[in-house]
């Protein structure tokens, strides 16, 4: 049995009672709590009212297939961050490609479920639970940008703290140490360039990834910020999904480094 800080909750959607029982037994042996649904429609309704750490779904089901389930989950703010594993006999390249296109985190053939499912669930769960524990500091003088970015990150499962400028961010850092900082570049009192430089010069904060937001797409400006220590550059206006994907990618890379240590 795996060692978890908190018992993971997984929802399984499959129209085969036998397979639901087999997969449930396998997951329970891993120390996971399992809820089962007979098709995509039932799974979607359950997911809307109950928080899950992962959803495993068959593709070929009545009422709503696995592809449509995944599409609907990713449209809903309360379920879009839940990783989805597609588990199916429909394992052609076209089906696998479509599965990833609609938002699946992994695709496992039922023919290889006995060998691959446990390891796949473990890897994706550990990564998802790690990201959920991460804190992001968002720094921007625009209340609108602050709220948009904050809401998007919270819906993706992150913890979020905010500051209106670099000076306030430094005050917040006295009592909070985030795992990632996303900062506007042009702000009153202290801009993002100065904030990044100060943090990079301090060994206590130099290891925190720093992402810059700016309305400038000038390559010289981008290169300047990278030289100052920024690890990524987001050009406004941006889609909130860009911010979330950037945060997940940076922190996932950090997670992989931790595993190697």
C-alpha cells in the first residue's frame, strides 16, 4: 500500500460492472478511496458535487462517452484541474491523440492495465497532490489582473497570496515563502525588475522561480528580465490558461528535480 498524507479520492467511470470491481480493488490496495459511476453522465454529476483527486474513465459508454466526459470536466471551473486517465480498449493512435486533445493526463490500454495502471495512477497523483500544496505569490498593481490570475490559480488547485507592488511583496515575503512568484513588470513604488533583482541577490529567495507579466513584447526587455533571473515571460493580454500551464510546468519541473535529489 502506498503512503499518502491524505487518502486520495478517485472516481471511476465504466459501464462494465466487472471492470469497475477489478479496478476498484486494485486502487483500494493502493490506499485509495474509490467512487464508481456507470457512465460519463453519472460521473460528471458526481464530480460536480464531490471533490476528487483523479478521474479514471472508459471511452465507449452509453449516455456520455469518456471523450465528452473529459471535455465537460475541463469546461467546468470546479473540475477542470482534476487529472483524467483514459482507460480503454480503443487504443489506436487516433483515439490516443484525441484523448490528449480533450485534456486527458494519460491514456492506458485496458489490455495493459494490469502492468501500467498502478504506476500511472501513482505518478500522476503524486504530481497533482504536490502541485496542490504549492503557493504562488501574484504581484500586480491592477486589481482586475490580480483577481483574474488569483481565481484561475485557485481553481487549478494552487494556494495564492497577492501584493499590489514590489514593496508590498517584500513585506509579504517576511511571513510567507511562496513556491513561485508571478509579477507584473511596471508598478508604482517598486517595479518587477527591481523586485526580481532584490530577490535574486538574496539566497533565501533566489531559488524561487520568478515569472514576469508585461504588456511589452519587446525581445530586448524579455532578455533583460531573463538575465535578471526571471524564468518565464507572459505577455499581456494573456489567457488565464497560459498562466496556469506556465505555473504547472515550472513547478512540475521543480518536482522532478526534488525526486532526483
